[in-house]
C-alpha cells in the first residue's frame, strides 16, 4: 500500500468514527483534518469535495461492516444459527469494530432520505444488498426447518430491520441500558412466531 493509500485509509477510518458519533452531516473537513493531524487543504486534496469524502466514508463503513458483521456469517452453522449470529453482530455494530457511536447507515438513512444524490443512491443500494443477505439467510433457515414453510419473508425481514432501527433509538437517544437485551428478546420472539402468508 502506497503512502497516499495509507493516508487515505487513515482519513476514512477517522471519518467513519466521526460519522458514527455525529452523522454524515458532521463530517467537516477542518475537525477531521485536526483529528488525523493534517491541514484542511491536505485532507481536501485526497477527496476534492465534501460529497466525495462522504462517499469514501460510506465505502469504508461498508468494508468494516463486511469484516465485522456480514463476513463472519460464513463461519456460523447454516440455517437459523447463521441468521441469529448476523443479527447479534449487527446489534453490536459499530462497537464490534472498535468504534463508538451508532450504526452510521441507520443514522445516514434519516439524513439523506429526502436528499437526492450519490450518497443516498449508494446508501439505498447498501440497504438493498443487506436485505438480500437477510432474505437468503431467512430462506436457508426455512429450508433447514428452523422457520415454518409459508413464512412471509418480506414481512419477517421488515420487522427485523424495524427492531434494529428501534434499538438505535433506544440505545442512543433514550440511553436505555437494556436496549440490546430487549431487542434480542423481541428478535427471539419473532423467530418463534414468524408471520405467515
């Protein structure tokens, strides 16, 4: 990896940490430059615009999410254990990547949902890709007899995502120390009583 690539990776890691705490709107060049020990102009030279920095931050976040949440699923037993493992890691994200704050994808979904542009397009694709992962894992759980035939997969996944969004609200804004425990209990309840078509 070249020096330029190493510097860019350092900036992107710091930007992900910032976004997890302050959202994408909190990605300002000067504070980020100060955090990584650069000048504002030096940092700007790596990206050229705030939008380019935001996109690079999102890509770096996706890579970390893959490493710490989605990727390890291949090591879990197939069927429901794999879905359960993925969901538990998602509830622990981004702390399981050594980052404080909240899931930057969920935070960004509120920041850019009515702001057309490349960031929203990329975030939308990110969520669609993740929904596809959840769909495949749910179908696998059904094939292995862990979920009943006739489970309404779309409604099932919609609730899983809604629980994760609710967890972020409980954990972040409401400072509920039991947020993770309560969300996992609701998740397990949903597994026992999935919606049928």
